[in-house]
């Protein structure tokens, strides 16, 4: 953002919105919007409490496990789909259905199948993240230069070498892009899962705060979650830029 | 200048030692017939150019020899062994270089050896040697995107030389580099052929380039694809790189090839 001809640091526009929030909060228009300063005071108190830390712990656990599965399964499946016509024809319709499906509607079914606990949330998280990771990895290998593939073959690359030394790297910019979007979706997945199961992690906290109209706590937790999701996404964006130097030169 | 009809080639040069023999090879892409019953011998230690109009099957033939494409009929022998796929006796230099953009020059040059399981220190020592040989000393730690097109192709060439294959296959290796670099490349290529004692198979669009660098030029014509002529320049090879382009035989061959190709150029 530019102001009086000077470049302001990134995201300084947030300060304007924070100020606006503060003003609205102080006008006491609605219980729903307490002043942001009060929210932050609550936030700093809150993050030291055990319920919050437990919620953060279970959420992080489910999140990383879910994302881990999505990455470890999604990338190889995507690469294999991009490389084998047969697998592609077999799986692509399903991937396309799931990527656009309202997965939230599936969570109750998962709850019946896997119980009202972490297992369901991990699976929800994976389901939110995996499809875009698969599609991007697939697109990544499909754009690999034909001569790159022939180079591997002509120098006698074993299938494993070709996979780990050529295809994976050649598709890395797309793969990372997919992982970044997948992780953003996984944040949604883990929270939606917890909200629907509603006795685990932040889901339980949200349930508690909103049903008791504890708006400061509600906003504090929300800000923490938004902040975390944003930080993760920025970090992955940074990784993506680090490999972009060769993305155009492949 | 000696000119040999391909049909009588075997009788005319019975003692010829071939590194690569192409026998009655045909290749169909669906109903497109790219090669039809093509036979050609590649003498050991020499550079043979494949020259011909666009679409006559030069790349197809080169990739079949490399084992990257299966032929529809006929067979290829390298050193008397029938080709069934890629092998360590052949190395390919790609028109678009095919370098790993995430790896530096050293790793790229050593990559062929890496795929063959050669230990790191050993393959890097070999790579260093060929990096010097192609004139890229000092650029070992640079990445492909930091190099010019000509330098990238030197990396591709060094990679192919490092694996010490008997046969080098080059598909229009200089078409993506500028004219001055190209001339330097051609001179360097002559030196390589002389020093490396390898068999080079070289695809080019440029008549001058083919005549300048080749011991033998095979002229391919399309519809149906066949070897129409084999030309072996004789007199100017030993006269030094600076005199070739002024040599009367050089100029005659260039003219003659153009005369036989011009009717195929729309
Ligand atoms: N993968 C393919 N599928 C179908 N037809 C092909 C394929 N590759 C080549 N062809 C056809 O085979 C013929 C020979 O192609 P090839 O690439 O070998 O020609 P070339 O002599 O290398 O041409 P250029 O000088 O333009 O590189 C052409 O008519 C081309 O259209
Ligand atoms: Mg070609």
C-alpha cells in the first residue's frame, strides 16, 4: 500500500481495519463486536489456559496427521496418474467429483463410521486437502518436457530413479502449489470437522463460547486460527517462490 | 569427391567397419509412414550427418537408434548387437538440452553417471574433466538458467561425453544457439571427433554445417522416406578448420546438395 508517495510495510492496511473495529466496538453497538483491544487482552490471557492449549494440541495433531496423509498419499497418486493412462482414466472422475463435492455433508457419515473423535477429524482433514494435491501433482508431471523423460530413459534411469530424481523435482513447483492450497483447505477441514463433532479441540471451545455469548473469547480463538492459517499459507508461498526460479525454465 | 549409390554401398566398401547398422527399418505413426525400408551404415569413429527436409524422419531415425522409439520393422545393430532399448553404448544430446534446472552444471554433467550408479567422487571427477573439455571450467556451480543457450548445450554435450558411450546421437544440437556460437561449436565438434574416437550421428537442417563437420552425409528424402544419396567429402578434411569454407570441393558439395533438396522445399 502507498501513502503520501511512500511504500508502507506489507499488511499495514490491517491497522486501518483494526482501528475501525476498535471504534465500532467502543460505540457499544452490539454485544457481538467487543473492542479489538479487549479481544487481544482476552487472547493473551486465553492462550495461557490449559483448555486452550489442549485444544491447540489436539487440533495441531489432527491437522498435521491429516495433512501428512494427504501429502504422502496425494503426491504419489497424482504423479502415477500423470504417468499411467490406465490409472488416470480409473481415478480422475473420482478426483473431480470429490474436489467439487460439498465434503462437509460427508462428515456426519464419517462420524457414524469412525466415531466422534480424532479419527474422524483426521480423515475429514485429509479429504479436504488431498484432491487438489493429487490434481496438481498430476498436472505437474503431465507438463514435464518430453525430452526430459527421454533424457532419463536414454541414460538408463530405473523407474525409482526417474521418479525421485526427475519427475518429482520437475513437477515440484506445481506440487508445492497444490500442497499450499491443500493445506489451506485442510485448515477448513480440521475446523469444520471439530465443529461438527463439537466435543473436540477448538470445536468444543467454539461451542462453549458461542452458546454462552462469550464474544471476546470467541473472537480471540478465531483470530488465532486465522493467524495460524495465514502464516502457514505464507510460509508455503515462500517455499513455492524458492523453486519458481526453475519453474519457467523446465 | 566420391559419391556412392546406397544400393552398391556394401560392394563398393566391403572393408567398412560400422559402429551402427540400420537395416531395412520402417516406422509408422498410425497411418503416417515416417520411415520406409531404410538402410544405412555408420562408420566407426566418424561423424555422419543426417540431412534432409523437415518431416523426412531424421529425428525418428535417431530416436530409433537411441532405443527411445520402437521401429515397426527392420533392425538396428550397434557393435553387432541388436538394439532393443536405450543402452550404455549410446548417449543422446538433445535439441532443447534437457538439463535438470534444479541442479548445477557439475551435477547435470555427472547425471548420466549418477543414474548408472557411479560413486559421487568418481563421477564428479569425470564430470570435471569433461566440463573443462567443453570449455566450461569455472561454471561448475552455476545453474542452467544462469547460462546462455550455447553454454547449456555444452553442458548437454559434456553429459553425453561423460558416460563414455561409443556412439553419440545429436539431434540438431546447435539449432537453439546463435550463429557465432554455432561456428565455434562446429570447430569444437571437429576436434572432438578427432580426439574422442567415438561415432557421431548428427542431425542438422543446415547444408553448410553438415558439409563442414561430416565425414559422411546421408541425404534423406521424404515421400517415401529413404536415403537418396551418401556423400563422403574427401579432400578438405585435413586442410585445417580455417580453410574448409573456401575449399572448392566444400562449395561444390554444398551446391550439389542444395540442388537435390530444393525441389522439396515449399
Ligand atoms: N509422435 C508422432 N506421432 C505421429 N506422427 C509423428 C510423430 N513424430 C513424428 N511424426 C511424423 O513423422 C514424420 C517424421 O518426423 P520427424 O520428427 O522424424 O522428422 P524430422 O526429419 O526430424 O523433421 P524436422 O527436421 O522438422 O525435425 C513427420 O511427418 C511427422 O509428422
Ligand atoms: Mg527433427
